[in-house]
C-alpha cells in the first residue's frame, strides 16, 4: 500500500472501531491489494451514524417502528373511474391539464428496475425479460415504446430515469446500448444505482459475507427517492423544468408510464403524491390497502392487515378495504426533494426484515444459516404518502394498468400477463368494429408505437383501417 492508501485505511479502521464495527477489517492481513481496495470501497459506502440510529431504534427498541392502530383504521377515499371517461367533465379537464404538462416538458418517467429475473427462472435483469405475446418484446422495450409514443404525440422530450442495482447495472446499460436505446436517444435515458445498506446481526454488528465482502442489500424501493437525489437526477430534472415524476416498477407491462389523466388529476388536486388503485379481486389478494389512520392516508401491507379487516364488507357486499395499491404513483419533484434530503424531518423510515444472511465465521469459513441470523434495513416508497399534501388515490382498471410478471407460473406469471395483454388488444379491435371469429385462438399484439391507449388506437384505426388475416396471430405495428 502507498502511504496515502495506508492513511485512508487507518482513518477508516479507526472510524469503524469508534462505532464498534472493528470486525469488518478482521481479515485485513489476509487480503490482496484488490480485495483490500474493494473492502474499503464498500466501507466508504456505509453511513455508520445511520446504522447506529437504525440499530438503536429497530433492534434495541429505543425508538421502535411506528405501530398501526387497527382499531381506528378506516378505508381511504378514492376517486372512482366513471363508466364513460370521454363524457365525464372532471376526467376531460384532467386530461387537458395532463396533456398541457406533457407538452410543456414538465413530466419525467421513472422506473424502479433493480431486480433480477430469478423468480422467473431467468438469468438477467428483469427488465430484459420478454413479455409480449407475439414479438416477445422485453419489458424495457415495451416501456421505451410507450414513452416514445408519448414524445411523438405531445412533441416533447420526456426523460426516462431507470434505477438499477449493483447486481444488474452493467447488464442493464449494456442491454440499452445493444438496442440503441430503442430509438429514445442515450441523452434522454439516465441510469443510476439503488442505494445499499449493510446487514447486521442481532447485536447490531455489520455482517461479513466474505473476508473482503460486507453483506450488503438494496435499501428497498423507498430508497429510490434518495437515490434520485444522490445521483443528481432530481437536480437534473429541476434544471430541465420537470415538475412531476411518473413512478412505476419494472415488472408490469400494462402500466401506462405517461398517463395524462393521472397527471392532470394530480395537478388539479394540489397533491404532492398521487397513487393508482384497483378494487381488490378477493380478500387476500397480495395488494397493500389504502387506509386512513386519523387524518393521514397510509398503505397497510396485505401481510399486516388483520383477517377481520380484510374480510369486512359494506352494506352492498363490496370489500370495505377494497382499494389495493399497485405501485404506480405521481410524485411532485419538490416533494421528492424534501423527502430525499438527509436533513429532512420527514425522511422515509427504515423497516426491519429478519433474514438468513450467509456469513464468514471467526475462522473465515462461509456459513449458510438455516434460521434468520441477521437484519436487513429497507424503505418503502408508499411510506411517503402520509407526508404528502392532499394525497390523491385514483381508480384504474386491471387491463389498462396492471398485469405484473412476478412468478414463473400461475398468478402474476408471464402466461397470465400475456393473456391479459391479448384481452386488452382484442377489446381495442372489437371497439373499432373488428369482430374476431368465435373460434379465434391466435395471439393479438398491438405495438405501442401504433397506439398505446384505446383512444389512440381507435383514432389511428379510423384514419387507416386495415384488412386483417384472422386465421392466425394478429400483430399491428
């Protein structure tokens, strides 16, 4: 080591010792130069004062996680979707406001894309997984084409921000480069890594998963806001005149990344964070619940909701707590900046998750525990809602916005999502007067570059109807 490197190590080691985390460097003498450099880099990434606070609050219960008072919990109000949006004055006013904001360049798209396709049996970033029924377009391509359609329609640059992870960042960037950014232009797509947090044991000591590796894990989708800030993306948005961020997750090919109605209602209501909801299909559907706790709108995870509240029904037979969260939000830029600030009194809370964390023992041997032996810290983006001004919850439909790809088979699988996509596209054709044979068994796919909404499809089809071969698969692009 050079004298300068030695000095950096000694300062870092002393700092870790001061915080009772000297075990991080216990194998230092056994490491090579590259391993030492890697370990120092990881150590520099960790905010030890933040770790101290989390250990005190979440492990030693000196502050503790905020508990939900289920006895006072009520269903949150939401704005229902009308039977005919096109004739509804409020929805048309919102459409105008949203389209004006898009034309003025006030909207940015933001995708949380740090996950891998492991649960799908796929080796690669989840965004590179093929999902469409005929062309096999990837999730990233579907989103890119929807954003490009919005750019062309509104004659505006809609920047796209993609949050990756340390695991998939290089592969994600390479995928976009290999596909020439799907025509969006490299200057308008920005990638940055999600933040990470160290895992600790039940005594609060940082865990080593290797002699030169700290057990690090993503800080949760709630970490997206401070990752935006730390990467300089929020400042970049502000400099470009962006005022609202359209937030969505990478596993949902039906999402509308650019929804002028949603944007318009957000602006019209004076909300600083708005959310879409779906009526839950059944009591135990794995969607968080929009609720009121006092005068605050909150989301209660499906796993935390008591059975009796999940089952509660109104006089008309509908589920009382029926508003399910689908992780689609509009967030005002100024609100995001206030939450992302390290000094903000309303910074998002961390949550504790007890996990089985592989570790190296005192002898340097790798151990894989059979029971939880450590704690990971993560934030949830929906924890921002209680801090928002006039939070709005807007109803949407499943075919318009939600068919995620999470599992290899069954519910929320590639197969179920492809079926939903086909159902959506068939409904567009039928609305345009195209009658498919009763025995039609083919697939249907409509490119977002042809139309990304029902209204745009009907307009495009009316101006130039096509003769379709109804004997097999139908692709319109």
